[in-house]
């Protein structure tokens, strides 16, 4: 799940992948947390108003009448004050031509009707003529087109962004782009020049055949370029490839290692200086001191195998800890490499079938093949991970078998090596290495400092969790790699091992803090407030003495992202600080680089020394990008503004989007409502509502990002109301809001979804007989748990790739939020889907891919087995053959959405109905 997996982004989704498990604080801490109301067996929910009393035939007739009346009356009046602020997704007919609901008239005679109709026709003609002559507003299109599923999947509403790849080797303000001929060019913003780095077709193999590359890396001395070919995907972040080194000066190419099919080289990285290469081949770490064809690689490790990995993570570390494909780190001076050795010999295997390895569904494979992977589950053995060090400067090429240059670092912790999780490894100086480790429950740990110039023993410099350490609020310690070393930034007067980290302040909101040295135990906060620094776009500008960062707003503005800068303290100020006493740093008010007066979602990509940055506006309106120069407000280069998308949006009906907050049990949480165009919210017409949920720890489903996806189709063409509520446990509202779910996932989150559904039904324009919920991964889990709660509110649920019991999911993610099953047996039982009788009371759809390596198909198989035993029938289920968690194999992604659409139409029909 790696922070919880989400639905693929193919059709504009940003849903998070598989559900994340929640960890309990200590056994004692969960007992003191107030528990949500449990809705088991509450019986049918009695809504304040509904479209009750209609059978299927009457409902179909009412749907027709409602649509005809909508067309005749021009839609209902918008009551903006009911829900708060509206966001316009393009021009909305209801905002421009909304009318008051007509009053009921007494029966009239046929002659009177004829007179009225003729008068109405004349008046309408006159009005049309007058409007055409005097009131044309330009851009208003009355005959707008409906959104179809084809539009959702063919890219009609896709926005385009330009990826700017900064090239630090070439200096600040230089980035690479590929021209129409396929050549790699370097654009220098300072010199306003463009030069060719590599001509397409100039890289050839030993037989003179042109090599098509998947990716490239430039050496720090700009003499060589590393080419990756024959890309072969492994897991979410990892892949294999064959690599070639191309000399830019000599225009010659050599293979890093002999190419193979399939490739077995997993990762390659240039050293920070010079032109050495570290690479992992067949699970062993190698170093090539220089790219000369005469230079032999150094084999650093010799024990790599199918269960021992050097320099790359195993599956669970890749997915849940690093969210990346490497576990090796060069020191800034390129003399040393720290790396992890992962031994998963004791980890149990998980096996799943591959029925058809081809892209053709008609292919017949008489014998099923299988994929075997090491997959640790809660309470079972984790991989044993050791921190290693290779000292290139001590290596003697005349004695290649001498292993004294490779040592195991001695972690001075009290954690058993079998139960520790190494979360972060970072060099903060040429010989200063920090390693962060936590226990399996991620509620205790430490940050250790190694001065590798003096030996292999480390010392604890920061305590995490427990009674007095950082993160000591009874929640979990986030698994993030956020430390930013300052040693290479040239900050005047700064100690050589100072660094920046992100930690929760005393109120539980994540903020930037400064550690004055690697040995410092005391964080000095640079920012503060009831809002959170995200960890994105952090860059130091030494020339201006500032650090740039992205932040989520406070409260309801946590769905927004803005870019800021804040002053760093001077070297003189740092010199006056002491470790045990002294004044704290004065807080400087951050300076916004974006317009914080208007709701928006902004990201930024800064050049290596922060002289330039790509500013990307990502919503809620149509995205655009500009190149900016820090300190120069007049320097703006438009990179993309999506003009075609702006025009396209004017041609289609779009829903009205309302951002708001709701309060449940005195706790404020974010909500988003997507309304059909021309919706009548007077209560005269009742609309179906579909809640979209993810809900996992730290996740955030509501944002001000632009997107037009399947939900917009449902709102505009099926005329459903779509609602998202980010309840307790989700991200960017502080740790008190998040940590409440620890130890009992699926309780507070379900409580909030049920209460939110009741709130919407009470608003009068919702049909209480058509209240649904759907989600993917953790959202699928939430859907199942919400149905199981038997609250009587929801009448339909659709679950895709759900977790149904946390004992099926991986250990690191689950134990972070739930502890181990041995410590929290009751919590695991209560958080599982186990009472399936309520599934017989709703319309239920279930889908899962048979090749899901993340949330295993066993989850759905277990649910199906329970449904069978309890004789629960009438639900719909599909297994998507060989699809992984994203459900995309052989056209499965679109088929899934078309199937869910058909299911909704079958159960609910279209749009609103009049009150019975």
C-alpha cells in the first residue's frame, strides 16, 4: 500500500491505492480513546423526506416526468447558502438561467389553455429576439453537449503539463528537453541558449544498431550519459533494464554489463562527483570506479540471491517504507556508499496464478503459471535488514577478495533486529550518516548518528515516541524520508552537518524544523501554526537565505496547496544557540509565492540552487504552467495553458462543485458535493447520491486539483449527486484528527461516513431510497465496513479490490496502525469484515483482480466464502483475470467502469424523481 494504494490515474483518478492499516498506540492508549457509535442492527433509516411510495414502474414514470419538467422549467433555483462556496467547472446553465420552481395551478379549460399557449409562444419569440439582439454575452452555449463514457476515457478532458527536468550538472537554471527529432537538448535560462546534448540515433550497440532508451542519467562531470533500455517492470516502483554508458566526447557506447533477456540489473546511480557508478546486478552491489572500457567493476557483495538483496529494497520496503526502487546512498564526496542488506529468507511466500501472460484474451494456456513473492503479513516474520557501508577509498584493487572495505554498521538500539524497520538513511556530511529506525508498531524508535571516519558504532541523537521523544502523542511515526542536508548548500556560518527535517509541533501539525548539527537533539522550528508543511517542493536558496516549501492550509483550506518561502536564521544567530538552553528561533511569517486569496492547488519544481522554478497551477480551474525566476516578478515564460481544454469545457455540461465542511461529534471535516447541472435543490425533486470514499490514514480524497473523470459523467449524464467526505484518520488536519483511528481501523471512519450520509439525506433533495457508497482499495474496505454497520442509510455499495481482514495485508503498513495481532487481537477482529448478513439488505457489487500483488484476491475470496456460508445472494461479482491492483489488464479498467455504470443504471435509473 505504500501509504495506501490507490486507484490508477488513467481516467483522471487520484484515488489512493490499497487500504492502509492503522496502528494502535499502546494497549493502554486505545482504551482511553472515545469510541464511535456502532451501527449494527439499527434498522432502516427514517429520512426526514424521501421519494418513498414509488414502485419500479412508478419510479421510471416519475423519472420521465422529472426530466420533462426540468426541460420545461429550466431547472431549479440554486440555494448557495445551504452548502457554502461553489466552484464552477466551466459555465453552468443553472447559474446563468436558473428559475424559480413553478407554482401549482388550478385546472383550466381547453380554450383558456389554447390562449395561454399562443401567448406564451409569442412572448417566447419576442424574448429570444431581444436576448439575441441586446444580451449576447459571448461564450454562452445553450446547446451544450452531455459527457459520455467515451469522453471520460479518450482524453477529451485531459490537461497537459510540461515536465521540466533540471540538469544540476550543467549549472543552475539549465533543464533538458527532447525535441521533435528525438534529440536531448539543454536549455540555459541564464544564457538564453539551447544546445544539443545527445543526438537521437547516435547511441548504438556493439553491432552498430541504434539503441532506443527508456531513460537516461548524465554524469556529474558531463562526460558520459547512462542509458537504460529493455525496461521490464517488477513491482510498483522497481524495474530491470540493460544499461549502456555513452561517451559524449568520443561518441562511443559500451554496455555496463553484458545485456541479457530478461535483464537483471535493477538500479544504477552516478556518484555525486566525478564519474563512478554504483549498480545492483542480480541482487549484488557493484561499483565501477570510472567508465573506461579498461576499468573492471568492484563486486562489493557476494551473497545476493532470490531472498537476499543488496542496495535495493525487497517488496515490502519498496511498497511501504521508501516508495522507491533503491536502498543505497553515496556520500557527498563520493568516497563511501551506505546501503541496506535485506534478508527475507524467513518471510513466508505468497503465490498467485497467472492464467494468461499475453495481451490477447483469446490465448489459451493449458497450464497455469504462478508468481511467487515474499510477502510478510501481520505478526509474521519481517525481512531482516542491516545497514552496511562500503568505503571506496579503502578498497585495494590488488586484493579484490579483501572484504574489509565492507562493514556492517552497529545500530545502538534496544530493538531486536527481527522487529526493527529502518525508515531513513541520509548523509548530512561527508562522514556523518543518520539512520532512523522504528519498531514494528512504529510508535518507538530513534535517530542514530554514525561518524564513519572513526568507526562503525553509532550513537542515538534523537528519541522517537515513548514518553518523552518526538512523535510521543500516542499515534504512529510517519514513514517518510524528509531530511534535507544543508552541507552542500553553502550557507554562510552554518555548521557542516546542519539539516532540516519535518516534525509535528506541540499541536500536532507538521512543520519545518532546523537541527544545527548532526549531533543535535533539539529541533528549532522554522514554521508554526495549525496548518501543515507537505514535504514537497522543499529547496534552499543560499543566496537569499530562504527555504521554499509547499503547505496545506488550515481547516477547510487543507484541500488547497500553496508555495511559500521562509527566512533561515543567520550563522550568527545559530552560533548563539545552545543545545540545552538559550532562546528559541523567532518565527518569521512565510511569504507566499502564490495567490493565497483564491482557492487553488499549486506545485513547484525548483532548479538546483533555487534560482528558477516551474510554477504549476493544478486547479480547480484549467491547469497552466509558467517558468519563473526567484526575486524577479517580471520573468515569466508560459510553458502550458491548455487552450484547447478551456474551449472544450465550454462545450459540455459540467456539474456544480461545492467545497464545504461538515461537523460530526463536534469535529470539523472537509466535504465536496458534485451536483448535476440545473439541479433543483428545493426538495421537490429527489436525487440519488453516491458517496465516493477512500478514507485511509493520512490520505486525502478532496483537493482543489482539476479533474474531470467518471464521477463527472455520473453527475452530468446520469444526474447523480456525488459526495466525498474526508473523515477522521485522513490527512492534513493535524495528528489529533488522524491518530484517533489507531488500533481500530474502520470504526471512526465508518461512523463519519454514516453520519455524513444522514446529513445529506436530511437536506431534502436526496432520495433516501438511493443512497450509495463506493471505493477502491481502502475505499473498498470502507464500503464493505459501512454496509456491515447496518445503519439503514445506504442502499447500495460497490467495492473494488477491498481489504476484508487486516491479517491478509502486509505487516509494515498494517502494524503501523494496528500493532500486531498478538498485541491487538480484539482490534483486528473488530476491524475486519465479519458480519455479512447486512449485505443481503443492499445492492452490492464486488470486483477484484486475480493478479493483485498488493491487496490479494484472497480478501475478496474470503468475503465471498462468508457470503456463501450465510446464504447471502443477489450481489454482483467479477474477477478480472490477471489484473493487479490497478485492474488494467487486457482492457479491464474501462470494462470495470462500464460495468459499474450499468449496475447503477439498473438499480437506480437516471436522475431525480418527484416526491411521492
